[in-house]
C-alpha cells in the first residue's frame, strides 16, 4: 500500500496544478488589438481613453490601440487579421469578416458655403469644393450625392483641406466655393469649421455660412444602406441669427467599432458592457463618448451585430457559471474518476497487504502444529529458524507502515504461541532423552552376566 501512496499523491498534485493553471488562464485579461486612426483624431482619442480606463480599473478585457492612417487602413487591418477590432466608417467599407460592437458616433455631411446663391446641390456644378479630412472616403461620398442629383463627378473640382481652420480660411479667401465636412454635429472638426467661417482672423473677415441641404437624404439612404438621413436642427451651432436658421436635412454616416466575427462572445459582451458602463466617465475626458450608442439589432439590419454584443443589448449575457459550467462539470467528473481510481488502488494494495499478513500468520500456525509432532532437535531448530524469519519479515512490514496495530498484536500473539509450542516440545524431547538414559543405567546394573563381562 505504501508503494501506491506516491502515485496517488502525484495524481492529486497534478490535478491541483491543472486546476490552478486553468484558474490562472481564465483569470488572465483578454487583450484585443483595435485599429484606429489617424493619430490625434477624435476616434483615436476616444479609443485611447477607453484603453486607459480599462487598464486603470484592471478589467478582464483590455484594448491595445494600433495606429493607422484612417478608417480605410483600419478596415484593412481588421480584414487581414492584423487587428481584432477596428474603428470604421459605414460608407468606407466594413470588412465582411467583422460585425458591429457599438456605434461610437454618427457623422453628418455638412455642405457649407458663404455665397447665398449656392443653396442646393445642383448649384455646385462647376464649383470648387474643399474636402476636410479623409479625402478618399469623402470624395466617394460626394460622388454618390452628386450622382443622385445628376451632377457628374468631373463637373466639380475637389481640393483636399487639412483641418477645420484651414477649411474656413480657404472659404473666406475664395480659394474654394464650398466645403464638405463629415463630422459629428457636436464634434471638434465641425465646430472648428463653423468658428473659422464666422469669426475670421487677422487676414480676412468672417462671414455667414450657408447650409446646402440634401433633401432626398432618406432616398439616398435606401439606395446606399451605409448612409442614413440626418437632421441638423435649427440653431445647432448657436449664433444670432441661429446657425442654421432652419432645420436642414442631410445624409450621415456612422463610425462603428467592429470586431472579428470569430472573437469569443464572452469577450465582446464584456467589452460592450464596459463601453456603456464607463461612458459617463469617458465623456469627461472625451465628450464624443456621450454619443456611443447601440446599433440596430434587428435581423433586418443592413450591418450585422456581433452575437456577443447582441447578447448584452438583449440582456442575455451568460454568467460565469453558465459560460464555464461544462468545464466545471468535467472537472468534477475527473476528480470523481480519479478519486475512485485512487480508492481502488488503495483498496487493492490493502487487500494484498492483508493477504501477505494472513500468509505469515498461517505459517506461524503451521509451525505451532508441526512442533507437536517433531521427534528430534534438528527439526525443532528448523521450526525455530522459520519463526525467526517470520519475525524479521513482520518487523520489516511494521517499520514500513504496512501493518497496523491490530496486525502487530496478531503477529505478537502468533509468535508467542509458536515459541511456546517449540519450547514445550523441546522440553518433552529433553525429558524423553533423560528417561532413556536412566533406564539404560538400571538395566546394566542388574544383569550379572553383563557386569561380569564388564
């Protein structure tokens, strides 16, 4: 039995080590790479704030930003597996292998001019249009808008502009006839453009912006599902008179956080939960965080939602035990099987040990029985030697812990009986030998012939 104790202990230690490794593995935070750009943009600042918040509070899900040149490169990084998540724009091309986690913000297309004669999209024919940020994506978007109004793309000249201040200055100085801004209505870029147009600077005076509406925005949205209809409410940008002076309809796009479709639902569910739980705190640092919202989770939605995010939105997130219940069940089953196997080994070892003990006790009983019929000292000495060997074997087993107290008592009683039987038989043999010697002497003393002969 003692030989099997190390095996059982090794098995138990292996099981405990496996459990600890599993616990440590489950307890490690999941770090997800998120492609976002360009550096310094509002999206990059928002993702950086989220990543810092998750690290600071030691959450189970962490983010590692991967800087890109813009939404197009971010989408490519997700499509080619270089990022687990990406911040993309709905009209630039969402990778087919990704699904929406959340809408970070919605952007409105603002067509602005300072010439009141430019009051409709067809009026832009033959004009110079400044494109603020993301030239490639915004030029394609402008082409869709112009196409709807039957204005050929080559009928306008597009000029890339850096930021909102440059756009306002170019418009004031007459280098462009209109500017196109794609930005959240409360975002930094839209605010910069509006301030630069109205306030001016030391080289040129400010002007009054004219909002060019896109009245058929709902039709455009049906034609291109990546677009949506947006209303710019009267006075959105403040001022007296208010800017705009009346509600303007335009098209919009959404900036979405998308995840690889193969990402575990549990990780995406937890990330989605943390986005909305931390949103108020994030908004203090990055006001754009206030615009984080849930996407359309209906089955008819044009852009699919990740199952993990959908589970959070619909309140069907699995608990820890629901998620890992099967693993716990298998672990309990493994412990039960291992325990049964260990008990079987111990039982078999105990049975073999008891069998060896019984064999030794039977040998002692055989010595007791054999000693009653021994007729010479040599045979009796051999039985005594056998008893000594049994004693030595019993002492070895007792020293190894293979014999318990009851077994030691049984061996002690058996050895006492064997020694007593041998001693009694030896006394009988000595007595017989003594009587035989006396009778021989008497016989010799009463025989005259023998005496004479002697």
